[in-house]
């Protein structure tokens, strides 16, 4: 069975047709519990997310700030395995029909087996993968497997990426391009600066792929600000924080996710 | 005649352009760090071609560090090594007390060439942190050192030394709270502050070019030792030995001997409580290939690619990865890697102290324990060269507790 790369493309195109940016939410699998993660992702989509990224928790999340590190630690203590992550992707897609991506560090994929990971993710109905510590130069083995199984390869670009590298990266990617709004790790920020707008403009000049912006976006007004110049707004830590703040109260946690997704969805619709 | 001090990768012993030693190495880093890592590589290539860089580094190594370091024969210690002759390369006598200063001074010069004003570093036992804080004081650079919380406790003396030198020391409370987590936190800092910050990486791991760059700055150890032992004994050693955590002192000693086919090259990893207990950090003996901290090498990990928590009595060896060139040397069979337990290392530490008046670091004591075995295997004609990578002052609290050296009465008096 081929992955849902095309579904991802059509959802992003649909948002564009509506004259708005898409809303992409992130949560790690295994958090708050292995089975509860699917409910959480469903709540995010019911609340207004168009796309969900499922994090594969890692023992050494070098690119994540304290909020996602905490969630990853909880997920790993819950005993989450790669097979659970793939099952979570599959169930979230089956329940909602939304495109679901996997986001993870490279070592778990390398260890699981690149071909096997791509095949299992596609079989479950996944739409693609974001591998932030796999630079384009090392990515050929993954891209071959992803292409064969109908999965998107979403590369991250950063404000420090020079123009010639942007062209090389976007030429190798598919689905969309993940533009990091700032130089730093994941986490909520007071403001999302002009760096992000400049990076989106530079990225657009190299590709026709949609460009979605992540890192630091946590509320409706930031989402609106970013949606004014990007094709999608990616929110992670703010969702994780809602669940952490609920301190194990499942209903309150899900309500918090729906509420935040609703506010952000409103934000991406009021931008222009 | 060229100097001993800075002879980067002669005879083509270099990684590929992509930073690979065989199947190991590479550059697995986030896009946000690519420009900075490429800048380090480019600046290093320029420095290698600049005679002024080599001259300035040599001046520092001679007049600040005190190189060349001595080569000391240890006959009373060697009586316990099957009668073989044992020589120690005395990196413990360098300024700051370990080999780490060799690499730090080289990278501090690179930092200045790149126009950066701030340096960050990770440290396990604190030796790299102390050396980095020292160089930052010397060069007038702002300095932040990341150290696992457990290590700040067991190496409290080095924390105080770093602060005395003007560095900020941040105790890292995530994960296993040891060296691996200190590196994670340093990478997080670097991503956010890369414009003005150089990450002064302390071992021969990490993304390309660090494994080659750090090695080149430590090659002086083996280059000197090879010349010294030829002068003293008229022949090459039968075996060279060093402890391996990340592997910087080991590669520094080994590299000059790689072309000498008659010389056995042996690295000693920490077996902790014994590899069978699972409480160890014997990455090359027990790990499997994977990616950690920017390169492919052997890694201690589970079947899902999660890094497993290492253990060693030695904070400097308590790391679940290892430099990619060691992984390559293991796989091609040029070097062998064995594991030494906490207890074996501590016995060797005490033996060297009592027979030769030299208190080694617990890290280096792993190599000494290994050398005792190598000597017995080689017999009375054998000649073993050991890298004494650091001195043991920092470990006195751990050692005194281990051997019960504290005065019971004064303990009680303090209560």
C-alpha cells in the first residue's frame, strides 16, 4: 500500500484554495499514554488542525526544548516502541482521514531499518516523514525508500541556510518545506520575528512546494502573523504544554487541545 | 626538519570529503548548524595551510602547556606486568593536568580566526571543561561549560577550577545527567547562539570535521612518544595502550603508530561493574553501529535505536558513543578494544601511586590496568607504551571513598 503523499498535497492545496494557511499540529506518540495519544491527535484535528505530525520519542532529543523533552521522557517511560508509533499514525489517520506525518531523529529509523520503516509507515497510512537531523547530503537512502512507498520527505530549512543550499534542499524534498522560524530548539516564544518571513520568501524562490513555518508559534495572534506569509503554521510545544498542564486529567487535556486548535484555526483564517 | 607539534593527517590518513572513515563518521546535524560546521571546516583548512597558525600553536604548546611531555619508564609498576618494560607518556604533566589542552588551544586559535567571542563546551570528568575555561581566560573569550549533574558532584574540584577561571558551569539535569546529556545541552545552546559562539568539541566524535580536527590537535602525543621511545630504547614498542571514552587521547597516541605494522594498538574501554551486568560504557565491545551526536559510529542502544544509559566509575569514560575513527580501526582490525572493570582500574590506580609516586586519573587507570595484562601476555621481552592521559587530583574524593582512606575519627568529629 502506498503512503498518503497525495493526500498531504491535496489538503495543503485545499487550504490554499480557501485563501488561508494550513494548520499543522505536533504531538509525540506514547504521550500522555500509548493509547491516549490517538485520542489527543483526534481532538487536535476535530479542533481545527489540518495535518498532524506524530513524534517518535527519542532518548536524546537534541533539537527539542524542555517541553517536548518532558513529553518524550514520559512516552519512553510509558514503554512506547516504534511499532506503537506506527500504529498511532495509522489509527489517527483511520479515525480522522487527515494526513499524518512522522517526525523523528534519524537513529531510530536507521536502527529499525530504513526500507522497513518506510514500508510500515506507508502501510499504516502515513503521509511522510520529517527527519530534522538528517541533512540532505545524507538523505539519499531515505528518499529512495520514501519515493518507492509514496511518502513525503519534508526537509527543514533554517534562517542560516544559504540560497544555494535552499535550492538543493527543496529540490530533494516533497510534500512541503518546513521553515524554522528562528535559530533554536522547539518551544514557545514571545514573538516570531521577521527572520521567518525572509526565509519563506527565499525558500519560495527555489520551489513550488508549500512552505510551512514552525518553531515558537503558540497562540492565535502568532498563527495569524505567520499565516500572512506562509502556506502552513506548525505548532508543537504549545499543544504538548496543554496536555502537561492537565496533569493526567484526560478530559481536561483533550478539551485544552480542542480549544487551542480552535484558536489557532481561527488565527490562520484571519490573517489576510 | 618540521616540528612535532602540528602535523595534520600525513600519509593520506584522512577521512573522505564527506567525513567518512570507511562506513563511520559523516555529518548528521540539523540544517541550522550546517553553516556553522562548514565554517569550522573551512577555517581549519585555511589554518592548516597557514604557517603562522602552526607557529602560534607551537609557541603555546611549548611555552604555555610545557610540551614536549615527558616519557617515564615505570620499572616498579612493571614488576606486576610480567617483567615487560612499561613507559608512560606523561600527558598528566601538561598545564591543566591532562591531554585535553592540546585540542583546546588549537580550537581556541580557530575561534579567534573565525571572529567568534563566545565558547561553549561539554565536559565529563571536567578535564576538557577546565582546559577550555583556561584557554578562554587566556584568549579573553566568554565561556560556558555544560556538565551532567552527576558529574558536577563526583568532580566537584574541577567545577570549582572552571569557575575560578571565569567560566559559567551549567549542571545538566536531563537524561542520565552525565556526559551524553551535557553534549545534548551544548548542541541546543549552539543552535540558538551560533552567530557568535564556537562549540569547542572535546573529543574525536561529533559531526565532521570534529573527529579529524580534534585528532590532528592530539597527534602530537604519539608523534612525540614515538620519537622518545626510539631514542630511549632503540626500538618501537610491541604495544601501545590508551583508555577510550570518546577516544581523543587514544587516537592522539595511536595515530603516529598506525603505519608501524609490528605495533599492536589496544584501546581499553570502561566495563564498569562488568559487561555482563549491563552497567558499563564499553561501546566498541558491546555496542552496535548507529548515529549519536552527529556521526555514525558504535553506540550503546536498544533495538529501537534509543540510547541506553552508560555507567563507569570514571566520569570521563561514561559515554555511550565513541569516535568514528576508532570504529573504523576496530572494523578493519588495525586496533583492538578491550574492556576493564571499575575494580581493575582502581587497583591499577593504587598500584601506580604506590610503586611510582604517580597518581593517575581514573580514566588513565583503565589503560594502566590493560597494560598490566598486555605486559603479561608479551613476557619479559615486551615493551608497552601507555598514554597517561591525566592526573588523579580530581579523583581523590572518589578514590578515597573507594579505598576507605578518609580518617574515620575526623569524620565522626564533623558530625
